[in-house]
C-alpha cells in the first residue's frame, strides 16, 4: 500500500509537467532533489504502517471472528440440516463464542469475568436446536426467535440467552454513531455554539428518535414545557 500512489498523489502527478530538469505546476517551478523525494516517501511509508497498526489494534482478527460466529444463533439453516448432522450443527462457531465469553478476559482496563459457563452452554445448544425444530419456532428473524426462546425457555438455556442478548446489542457497524455526529454538527453550529450538553443531547434524541413533524403534537409539547416552571414569556403586562 505504501508503494502505490494514492488518488490525490496520482492527480498531483498528472498536473505536474516535466520540462527538462525542472518540473512545473501551473505557473510554479518545482525543484526537488533525490533526498527530498526519499524523505517524502519515508514519511508516507511511516504513515501507512501506523494506520495499519491502529486498524489492527482497533479491529483485531479474533474480534471479527467472534462477530461472525454470532450468526449461528439465528439457526437460519437448521431446517435444512439432515437429522444425523444436527448434533454437529453450529458447534464450531459456538466454540468461538465460548472461547471469548466463557473465559476471564484481561484487558488494559482490568480483568472482565466470564459471562457464560462453557460446558453448560454446549449442553444448552443441543437442547435449543431440538426445541426450535420440535416447536417449529420461526427462525427467519433472529430477534423474534430469541424473544420466543426467552419467554418460554429462559430457565433452560440461560447461557444461550446471554449470548443472544450480546448478539442483538452488538454494534456491527458505525452508521448509528456517524448519524449521531452528523446531527450534533447540525444542532451545534457556529451560530448556536452556546448550547449546553443537556439541551444538545435532547435535540439530538428528538432528531434521531422523535416523531416526524407531521405527527408531532406541538400544543401538547408547549403545554408540558409551560408546566415545568413559571415562565416570564407567559406573563401579561
């Protein structure tokens, strides 16, 4: 990656014209020696190496395999598995989850205790597969399936319930975070830079989670705001 020219670097190269030993960019003459070229290339290499290291630190390979392993909890293809192979269905991915969540994890912020019991989880997995088949539970939508499993079998498969809860709240993309920052930038502009954190948080929540303007009851909202305290704006002279 560090040896390939990026988009902007390629565009710059196309704009630079070579005239003898000199190079020109529009009306500017550029004089660059070999030492300067090697310095720039080294800086580029160091930047790419640092970026790659940061990406690997933030998104380690083991964490990506854990995210992929959660897919097995959907049990989506269980109905198509031959009876003789049901015992082995999903075991490999389940082991990935047990390896991660069934052991104490030591991080730079301290030690986090295991959240599931590995051996019990393996037993519950065999029970859960047969429950889904016998009871003909719908498993085309993971959230619906585990809502049913929680309502009817939470005492039988408690460890799997924990894994299902983790799967359903696990952020697999940053779109929601980016949407929040976009709304923040719209709310807290240069002309509204004195908005406090509490008011800004309320405005962002309304923007993202609130009802559309067509269905918003402004009269009810105004009445609730007025009732919070005695406001001078409503005083008659």
